[in-house]
C-alpha cells in the first residue's frame, strides 16, 4: 500500500472529517506550547521576576481559583455564539495574558495576568470538548480518545524541549519558553479560523411552519442530579493530583527511590495514555458501557493506593517495583475515567444546553486542581496507611456515581428520551 493510501486509511478512521483532523493538529500545537511553559513557570516567577516561594504559591493558587469560573462562562457563551469563535477568543486571551508576563515583575500585575490566562485555559478545555462532541457525533468517545493521545504526545514533546532549555538556565531561555507558548496559541487560533462551525442543538434556525424552540433552555444550576454527578467527578479526577503531585513528593519524602524516578514515571504515564487511550475507548462508546467502566476504574485506583503503601515496606527494588506498579495503575484509572467522563457528561446533558452543562461539569476538574493537591499532601503527611483510606473513598464515590447515573439514564423523560424525541421531531419536519 502506498504512503498516500495508508494516510487516507488513517484519516478515514478519525471521526469528524477534515475539521476533526484540524482540531487534532490544534491540540498538538497547543500542548507542545503548554509543555514548554508549564515545567518552567514556577522557576520563571522565582528566578526571573524575583518572587518568593510564598508569592509564587499565592499567585498559582489564586489564579487557579479564578480559573474555575472559566468553565461555566465558556459553556454559557458556546450555547449563544459559534463555538469556533469562542475558542479563538480563549486562545487569543491566553496569548495576550502570557505575553503580558514579560512586561513586569510586579506581583499584583503578574497575579492579574496569570488569573486572566487561567480563566481562558479552563474555558478552552470545555470548548474543545464541546466542539469534539458536535463534530464527531456518535463517535465522540473515539474522537476524544484520539485527541487525548495527541495531546499527551504534545505534552511529552514540549516537556522534553523545555527540559533542554532549562538546562541552559538563563533569563533568555525562560523567556524563550514563554514566547514559545504564546506562539503556539496564536498558531492554534489561526488554524481554528479554518475550522467549520459544527451544528449546534442549542442554536437552531426555524421557519414559520416549525415550532419555536423553548424560550428558556435547561439550566444545569437547577439540575440537582447533574450537580451531584459533577461533585462525584471532582473526586474521580484525583488521579491527576496523585500522579503529578503525590507521587513525586512520596518518592522524595517517604521512600529511598532515586529522585530521577519521578520524571520517568511521568513519561511512562504519557506513553501508556498514547498507546492505550484509543483502543480502550470502544469500551465506553455508549452511556451504559461508560457506566460499566466505573468498577474497573475504582479497582485500578485501589491497586495504585495499595502499591503506594507497599512502596515503603522493603528494599530499593521492592520500592521501585511498587512505584512503577502504582504509576501504571493510576494511569489506567486516569484512562478509564477519561472515557467514562467524556461520554456521561454529554449523555446526561440535554441537547438544548450542552455548552452550559459541560461548563458546569468542567468545574469538577477545576475544583480538583485546587483541592486535589491539598488532599494528596495530607495523605502523604498521614503516612502509608492513609493510601488505602483514599482508595476506600474512591470506591464509595464510584458507587454513588454509578447509582446516580443509572437512575438518571433510566428515568422517563431523561436525556435518552429527550434526544429520541428531538430526532423524531426532526424526521417529521423533514418529511
């Protein structure tokens, strides 16, 4: 088979057509830029702008808290304006905010610019997910899996390039990483301009013979089951804090493992996501299948917690083996949760307010980013026996979410019934 035919066969397996493929390039460019900057951000603020460690902590904490509002705000806007234009707005906002960091070493201004960037960052995550759901249709879970694999590859590329620049350690090197991230957002915005606007159930043009849409779309803030689902999601995103914060700190402060093991485990995480996310996505292609992934998700998380506790029980080889096993288990918990979360967050949302609902769902990952590191550091401070307790908490959360989702999907007039009614009405109008 020729190269062109192999390329065509590969493209045919990616949902969303040419715009779906463009969005994958956008995700790759975006994450390469983010990978360049994220590993250097804290060092930039301390070594280049001269902030103290306490000031850096306050800056990142406050900007992260402000960013929580970005998810629901972006979802609200996406239900009222073309989602591609809102995505471009978020990309440009991030580039402007990051570029502004180069203009000052004043703490207050750096805090404002960082919060402005965080607001757009959390909103962009929701917007790209919404675009994927609209462009890929019923294949949204597969598309999201491909996008996540591409994003992790971008993170790895950017992180390795950033590490080389950090080895130089000069002010210009740090500034170059920041500018590289700015350019990645501008390039992504230019590519997004070429993407077509996908159909939106919340913005429908009607004629005089068609029934008018509901005057007041559904509101996630009045949807108690969906709010409870979002609350349970915040706990299931803890794998992120464990892998990025808990594991490095545990290696350094609780074990005799070499410190260089921490970045190697992050590389292992990226490789596993790139290799396994797409193949496993077929197990969550429907709401019922996605709900079925919650049990193995909990099992993986518990195995990871048990391995973390066991890592302090013996010599260096047992420690390293246990830590590798923990990283693998938490990574598979992350992969399974990503699949289930993508499908269920869309399936439980009414079509007339997908953006608003996904915006509220985005609060779960934002809340985890703020509270997750605090919980994980508390577990580390409490010692090895706290890890099984964390695993037990995840089991209880999974049980609650599984019951909640089952009740929601089975109730008369629920999301599945609503979508069926809309499809039936569309067929009647087209006949």
